[in-house]
C-alpha cells in the first residue's frame, strides 16, 4: 500500500499565526523570569515550581509532536518510526525528573532538555518533511526558554 507524502496546512497565513502563538507560549517563561528579580524572596519558591511545571508541560507537548508526526508520516522506515516514538517520551520523562530533584540541578536538567530536544527536532523534523521555517522558529523559541530558565536560576541564587 502506498501512502501520499504528508502535506502541511497551506492556510497558515505567512507563518504569522505560528510565530504569534510561539511568542504567547514564551510568556510564562519570560514573565516568571523577570518577576523573580523583583518579588519578595519569600515568593521565589512558588515561581520556581511554576516555571519548572510549565517547562514540563511544554516538553510533553514537544514530545507529543513526534508521536503525531510518526502517525501521519507514511514514508518513514519502521526503524525511523520506532526511534521517533521512543524519542517522543524522552523529553517529558526527563522534565519530570527535573521537577523531582534538587532545584539547582533541576534547572540544569530542564535547560539541557530544551537544548537536546531542539537538536533532535532538527534531525527528526526532516523525516516528517516539516518546513525549514519551523525549525528556525523552534530554535529561536528554545533560545528564549533556556535564557529565561537561566535568568530565573540566577535570580533565585542571587536574591534567595
């Protein structure tokens, strides 16, 4: 049986909607990071938990993209499909560990998760025939996320 190559939504107006939603998705990271520099130090714990929890949710979403793509991309080999399905569960599991361990190490693990996920996305998105602009958007969003996590970590260690 032969399946047609996947076709992406041509109704996405100049990729603008994807960019806007990506920026909106950054808001919790950026706002929490900035807030950690100005709130009373007694509140920092709540903001740390909030940022790590949101990071976990976002990494679960990013892993889920691979499951969805594996289901609809019919020209991957069985080995490629197996790899992307296995990879799809790695980011949320690693993020979950980041939430459970020491906060300092947890932030390091969370930052590493986003960097490594972006690296694997560059490889696997090609298998799904995802457009180049999406990889560029993902890399830019990842940069802001990692910077926000780092700034939060610094704020907590300087102010806490």
